[in-house]
């Protein structure tokens, strides 16, 4: 179900941003048609660094033709993949974002694919805590969404309409809102663990 939601996210991004997001010279973008997409059974794992335990849940991954590129710099993986969640400060995506923006890694969590693709996100939360001092990580406390390439060389940030680095206001708003409404709820258990 998570992968289906990620596909829907990409489709929404494609539809909403296609008219305002022209490709740079020499850059090609392609749309994903229903004929190019197949769905197979797969698992999604969430790794909690403190305990080292792995939770496994069913999901349906997406298989697309090689090299499918979507607007906003997102690419669909070339083969079956597993979506992973982590808040481990040593994760390469979390480390790259923390270093680029000078952030405290305790405020970050990442969702990425295995095998690694350019469709990786790091979520930054605003640091609010509950009465017992536990960090609140939910849609209300989401501050920024970072899109990170597989090699961590390209990082873009959005806070919605403002706080964007690498996104225009419309694209940033779509990515931020879609993440809050579709992706965060899928990882609610992991975020509140």
C-alpha cells in the first residue's frame, strides 16, 4: 500500500507540475503510463536504530521501465524495490541533509528505496515535544521535506510555499502537502516509536 501511495504521489506531482516545470536544455522527462507499470508483492521494512529490530509489513512495489524520470527530479526505480524508513543519524541521506543545512540529526527521519534510487526523502520536524519530552513527529510538526538523490549530490528543500531551495513555490507546495497528507500517515507507527 505504501508503494501505491508513492506512485500516486508521483502521479499527482506529474499532473500538477508538468505545465509549470519545463525541462532544462538537455534534460529529458518522461511520463509513466499504465502500460509501463506492474505491481508485484514485496515487503517494506522499518528499522529502528535504538533497538535494531526490523518490522516487516506487506506492500506492493512498483516496477517501471529503466530510466523513467518524473518532474521535480524524481525518478522511479528500475526494478522491484523496498521502501525503508530510518531515523538513524548515520544514515547517508540524513547525514547529507544535516551537513548541507547545519541541522540537528535528532529532528530528521528518512524514507528511501532499496535498491537506492533518486526518490529519497528526508523529513525535518520543528522540535516540539509532548509533556514527557518526547519529540512530536507528525504532519503538524513537519517543517521541511528534502528530496535527495541516490548519491546525495543533489538535495532540494521545501517548506510548502516558503523555505524552498531548489523548488519553485508551486512545486514546493505540492511536494510538501502531498508528503504531509499521503506519506507521513503511512509511517505513523515508525515516527511515533
